[in-house]
C-alpha cells in the first residue's frame, strides 16, 4: 500500500511533537498551543536533571537515547537498509542513564538529527507492507509516549496547560 494519503498527517504530528505547536493561524493536533515541543524541553534541561532516576525508573537521558535509537532504526529502514531490524538491541538503548554536559549535548544533537530525518521520511510517500505501515504509524505513538514519560519525570519539561492555552488565546483575541 502507498502512504501518500497519510504521509503529510504523520509528518505533521511528529513535527508538532518535536518542534512544538504551530503558530496561532494553524491548528494544533497533539500539544497545547504555545507548547514548544520535545527538543525545546530537552534543550532547556541540564545534564544533571536529565540523569536523575525517579523511584528506580529510567532517566530522561535514557528515554532520550531510547527514542534516538528507535528513530535511527526507522531512518535506516527508510533509506533502504532492511537489515536494521535484525540487528536491534533495545537493551543497549536504555543503558545511557547518566550523562555529562558534553554527552547530553551530543545526545540531543543526535535526537534532533534523527527526528528531522524521520519527519522528512514520513513526509515522503512510499509503498509499504502492512507491518511497515504499523511501524510507521506506531512511531508517532511511541514518540508521544516517551515525551509524556519525560514530562512526568521532570516538571521543567512540561508545556503550557490547557488553562494557560485558553488564557493566551483570550489575550490574543482581546489584542486584535
């Protein structure tokens, strides 16, 4: 089957998750208006906070590395590398739980590179099998899940609440 009917939708959803909600003139689908997205949230979090584990759970650095790893596999597949799934080691993607400042900067840069490549891949219609389509669409939910988990770990990564969004929209209407 061809992804031409959903490629724009999927790339729009991932773009919003990682880059933030669009400006006021465009609709937002996943995040509250004014939410600057995953990459902004991570860029404003120090390595020390990204390395914290709550109640023995994975750190934000571990979630970030896990998402980066998954997207790197999807990007390899999108670029024609069918062997990438056979070589997966999901346990390795969870081992980066504590990061130095330099490691955190590198991890965020790698995540940014993988998300941008995946947005471009999603926006490119292609012929896929049913299983591949499930991986493609599942990637949006997977990214959203980990973004939510990161926001539960550290409040500093959270975007505006629905109430804050409503107040901002009311201010904009009154200024017009």
